[in-house]
């Protein structure tokens, strides 16, 4: 598809007005069908832009949810091409992000607390019956049956990383409702039970000092993916240490995740300290930006440190490096600059790719910059403003499309849950600190962080 510039300003204004109407007057129905106000004349301020994109991306997980399970669809393709996976396939990690995004809808007045409660009840009823493997869910689940759907030939069992992303969302929801009504207390009981049933320490593969990503009842440990060295998986180790029933020891964190201290980096890139070693690719000294998002939807990096890193400096520098790389633009790709930047794993020219500085294909993934608002508010706002005011053909019903390239004159009208989910959540953390406050208040999480040697100054 060719990139075009259609004037959708009136539509965007109308969306904002309808959002404010819902906030000030009535709440949306279960299928929130926001009416568009025609011929609106409205200037999109920064706050209006934030409201608009939060609403659109929240709605991926509200109106766009798989209807039987209430879970997040792995992908929504407006071109109706579902050759990659069936439309009813839901994603475990993306659903965790979606559980948090729904709270944005409550706090912003787009749905009621009761509507959110009913959706959460549907999701929990589904999760209780869905396939699990030593307490962990699979990466993909059939939303109609609850049966595992293979993510790959041997990836047909438990996925501990995806499970961690889901549990992060569940514990956040639990904190939100913990002082609620009697029926809301029952919701919390369900969450507590699911949380306690995840056998985190079992995934050390017979007592090795490292957590393994996958296990399959058919292929056992053949995926052979021990998780160590810095990436998106910090939350998995924190939750594994925090588990009240199946915890890992601090040694597993130190030897497995931190590789006996080798996780620390003294290098810099674009005059920003790396802090930790993004060792996965030697030609790409820094990771895709989702590494700075997934674990930190609930885990607050502000004031958070351990013997290896200052996590606010780590995540902030990560985003700054991506921004500076786009300005430098060493490959001279069309469009890059201070208001078009951000690289992460997403759809790409030839399928799917892990974009990052040093491993760059000329593809921009909007979630990279937009989910970085807490780290780079000015730079992220420049990207948001440019997209909505100058490139609105790249925006659809559920917010910016997953990826685009001016260099290759390419985009697809497609979305992925794992990319849309961090946008409303991290923007809310930037605006109010909601999810950082909720998740970090969980007693089990606090115990896990303390066990691993973290200090938390709670500088929200």
C-alpha cells in the first residue's frame, strides 16, 4: 500500500469530543460504539492527542477483544488477511497488557468499573479452564476452546515469559479492586489462586540456576531457551522470586539472569551509558525498545536499583539512544528525524523483524516511541503530534498501525496486541503513575524485589 495523506482531522476531533462526552455524561455500553460528531472544529492539544491515542489503543482490548474469552486477539488485520494465525487466537502476554489497558478505560471514564469487572470475570473464568503446563499458560490459546495453539512446532506448551506478562496484569487488577465490594473480593480470590498455581521454580529445568522460557509435554525442554542477560524478561525473574508458593532463590537471579555479574556493561552508545549488556547481537549494541516497556508496565523503574543497574537510567538511556540514532540516521533512510523515530520488533517489509539501531531496515514502529513517554516525554510527543497531524493515513480504528516505512513507501493496516498494549499503559504511567503505583504496592512483589536485593525509592 502506498502512503497517502488524507485529512482525518475532523474525525480525530470527533473522537476526542465523543471521549469527553463519555467522561462527562454517560458511560459506554459493553460494545462501546462511540458516535462521531460531524463538522467539529476543535484544536487537538497535547492532552487531547494523549486522550485520543489512549482511547483508540484501549479499544483494541475492549471492542476488539475475542468475544468468547474476553482476551486480546493476537492480531487484528483490517485487511482481513489472517493467514499467519486464525482470528480467534488470543495472546497470553498481550492479554496481560490488555487487562491493564482496560483500567485506563475506567480511569478515563470510557467504561464503568462494573463493566470492567464483568470483563475481568469473563477472562478469569476462561483462564481457569484454559490449558496450563505446570501452572504456566501457552503463548497462544484458542479463544473459543481454551486449548493451547502452537506458536511454533516445538512451542506447544508452557511459556513462562508470556505467563509473567499476564500475571503482571492480573496482580495490577487485584490491587485496583482489593478494597472493593464483596463480589470484587471474589475476583481477587480467583486472581490469587491463578498466581499461586504458577510453578516458577519448576522452570529451572531440574534445579539449574536459570529460568527456562519454554516447556512442552511433547518436546520436553527441546526449545532450550535459558533466559539470561538483559532483555524484556526482568519481570519474569521478579515474579518468580515473589511467588508465595513456587519461588526461585536469589542465586537463580544472580547466576541465570545476571550471568554472575557479566550482565553489567561499561559501554556507551550515542554518548549514553548502556548500563547493562544487550549482548544478543554484537552488531546491535542496544535492544529493540520493547525491552524498555514490557517489564516496566507495572515495575516502576524510577528509583529502582540493584547491584547491577539503576533501572531508570537504563530505560531512559535506551529510549534516548533510539531517538539520537534516528536523528543521526546513518543509513540515510527517508523520514527519520526528531519526530519520526523508534525501533522495535514488529511487522516489517518481509514479514516480521526485530528492528533496532544497528539492525535497522528503514521501518518505524510507532509503539517504540509512544510507549516511551515516561522516558522521553518531549521526544515522544513530537512523534505523536507528527503522526496525528501530518500522517493520519497511518492511523486506524485502534490507533497507529503496527509499522510503516517512508523509505519503502510501505505500511499495512494491521495491529498486534503486544505492540498496542504498552501504549495506553505507559502513557498513563507518564500522566498519573497509575500502574506503577498499583503493581509496586503488591506485597508479594515487594517481597520479591527485597529478596533479589532491589532498593526502591518510589520516586513517582
